[in-house]
């Protein structure tokens, strides 16, 4: 029988073994590379025992690595045990194809290698792998390892269950805390999602830039999608960027809810970096027409700001014990004097309102800054 026919028979036998998955799984791969001077051959195979993999839940909390680490270790060990044989064989036939007898000599040498070295080695490996004794020992080992996996499963599920229960409890507690914060007017204690759902900013895309307990205010910026070129390939990228439109809102000490649209200066580069760095003070500066720096000295009652500020020397002040600059806002002091929005007193100045908390200003010179919004109160 010539070598070509024998090599074909060996190949058929190997294909039959690969197709038969009753006892083991066989992965068989061939590769052949040729150049003029030589033929390069490569054969590799893996023989493994099939395993019914035990699927286990992922670590939801990400904090129980020891349990999942043990499960992964067992999984890796089962993989190693089930892999009965793994072999790679390389062979180079140094016969020049350009010679007169090159092609037939190459074919003959290749067939002999496939028969004598590859074929015989593969059959030997397969027989050793599928011996009853070997398969019984491997299957017992796999069964023992999977028993350890099964013992871990309840612990994994319990860990996830406890985490989810805690998360649900924490979520309920957070929802209750949000509701209480909004109900009491201490909205700065609520989380971002609760604030957005409560204040309903008039923008399709928005971002909470700042929340201030002092001013009882929340600043929400309007956003839009921005495209720009960047990176080594100058490719298009996308991100959210603020437009400069803003919504300043809050709940006053009297429980009144308010909100005003305004513009804030947004400083950012061509890639949109830094464009969310706006503060409540930036918006108040726009709405009250006062410098953001001066706000740190001010007191607020509703839509009025009272700022310690030197009165211009040319301003002629007139006595007025009580002044009502806006409905229900009363400014009073025995020594109160004023002209326009400037006022002063040698005594404490009491500022009262029918629903807002009273404000006491120490003796001194002040300027009133009312909110510059039509019909504001």
C-alpha cells in the first residue's frame, strides 16, 4: 500500500475519532506553510472529558472575592483535570520544490510523517485517554470538585440575597430621607435624582451644578450634546456641554417653592472641559445684579438681599423708622435713615415678613438688592 493511501486512511480514522463525542471531546488542528526551500507542518490536538459546567451567580456586591475566588479556583481545577491530553508537533521537510523530483519527494515525506509520527502519536494519546481506568479516575475527580462547587452555591446566593436586601432597605431609607428633606424644605440633603424629579427643570438635558444650604438654592444647568475632533486620528467624539442657560430654584424658609431662569458664564475649552463649574452665587449675581464676591457679606429674606456697603458721600439720607420696599417686607429701626436703596441706622435693624423668618442686621450702612424678576415677591 502506498504512503498516500495509508495517510488518507489515518486521516479518516482521526476524523472519525473527532466526530465521536461519546467519551471524550477531541480538538484537532492542522496547519501547513510552504516556501520554495522547505515545507513546514504543524499538528496539535487536545483531548478532554466533557463536563456539565455548573453555572453560578456573579458577585453583585463585588465585595465577596473570597467566595467567588474559591469557586473560580474549583472551576479552573476542573478544567485542568478534564484536559486529558494536549500536544503540539512541528515538522520541517527541507526539500526544494523547484527541483525535478521536489514535489513528489515532499508529498512522500509528508505522508510518512503523518503516518509514522502524527498518526501513531495521536492514536496512542487517544487510547490512553479513553482507557476505562483513566476515564473513571478523571470523572471521579470532577465529581468531587463539583461537589465542592455545589456546597459553595448556597453561600454565593445568600451573599447576593443579603446584599440586595440591604440595597433595597437602603434604597427605601434613602427614599424616605429624600421625602423628608423635601417636605421639611431642607432639600440640600436630598440626592441629585430626587432634586431633579422635584424641581422639574425646564430643560430636556440638565445637570445639577451646585446646591447651597445658605441660600436655600439649587442651580441646574441646561445641557446639549457637543461634537468635537480629538485623539491621534482626529476622530469625532461627543459629550454633554452646558449652554449657559440655567435654572435657580429652591424652597424658602416659609415653604414657598420658587424658580427663575437665568444665564451664567460658562468657561470651557474647545472640548467642553470645565463647563459645569458654575455656582449658586454665579446665578444670584445675575438675578440680583450684584457681584458674586459681595454675596458672601449679604443676608437674604425672600427676594431681597441686604449687603453692608458704604453709602456714597453725596447721598442725602432721610429719617424713616419703617420702610416697606416690597409687599410684606418691613425694615425698621428707631434711627433708620434711607434714600433709594441705601439705608443706615445706629441701632440694630429688624427686617420682618409675614411668612419669612425675621432677619436682624447690626448697626451700619447697607444697600438693598431686590431680585430683578417681574412680579417677584
